[in-house]
C-alpha cells in the first residue's frame, strides 16, 4: 500500500464548535476503521487512507484540554451567557484557549503513516507553517522552549506574545484538533481566561501587530501553501456540502 500524500481541504466557514468537533471525530473514525480493515487484508489489497485539513472560524467559545484546569476559565455560566460564549471540555492536549470570529482555525485529520510517524515532527511542522505565513507579513515568529504554539518576541522575550495556539490528539497515528491563529480576533475575550494556563504572557493578533485588518481568505491561502510544501503534500479542495 503506497503512502497517500494528498490532503483534501475544506473551508467550513463560521461553524459551531460542537459541529466541527463531531465532524473531526467522524473523519478520524473513518480513517481508523479503514486502517483496522487493512490489517486483515494482504498488502496488495489494502486501500490507502485519506487525509483532510479543515479550515474554519467558530462563534465565541472556550475549550479546555485534558491537562487543563477549570479555574483558568474566569467566567461562570452567567458570565459566559453575557459574552455570548460557550464552554467545552475536550480531548486534545493542552490547557484552556479561546476561539472566535476573526481567528483562523485549522484542523488537520491526517494519517501520519502517510507522512512520518513522529508526533513531535508533526507539531514542529504545524508551527513552521504558521511561522512562514507570518513571515510574509514581515513578522518574525518562533517557538519558546517548554511552551506550545507560535510566539512573537520569542528570542529576547521582553514582551513575548502568543499569536497562535496549538493542541492536538493522535489516535492510531491519525491526528485531530490543531491550531488557532489570531488574525483579526477580538483579544478582549482572552481576558476571561488564563490562556493555556500561562498568566504572565500576552496574547496578540496579526491585526494588532501590523495595524490593519487582514482578509482571512488571504491568510488561509498562505497557510495552505506552506502546509503543502512542508508536508510535501498535494492539496485538493472539496466543498463541505458535497459530503453532507
């Protein structure tokens, strides 16, 4: 069975968090089930597994990863209602984060056996796709040892600012969840949490850093291109409606 390096990407638009989560779970299950079936077949009869990349925005929502603490959400139910925000405990790694309009969320549902079986390499490439995208806006972004995501002022760290959060899950080498890049995000919503459990570092957005609103579609196009190059993949566009 040969490796399938094609990635079907779907632009989901503004989608409810639960709906996107359910869709990720559905795609992941399809891939894992196919891998299970393949194991009982001779090599020449095995079917290659598909890969997906979902791009979307969410209405205001806070999500708490498995290693997170609920105390890092600074709103009660009444406060959430006043902010028109929802809250979910989810099965990715990491602590608490915020998603909302103006933020580019990318969910790769990849069978890493099509690429490489190394979750750390996978995370580094996700970060690198964001770093290269931001470089096109003359922003020098990078990593901070011990912290996830992509940061500005990551070297001298006089005023380190997180511009992209990351949290993934991997099951049988199939990934889900992913990254959230603040493009034109309302950063006030981060004031209601301890982002990723880190209380002493700021959160920023592309809009805040370069002083203008950036079309989300423009950032999507750049991110897709870098993702394709870094994963040595071929991107194929599908419309979500075609599968539903």
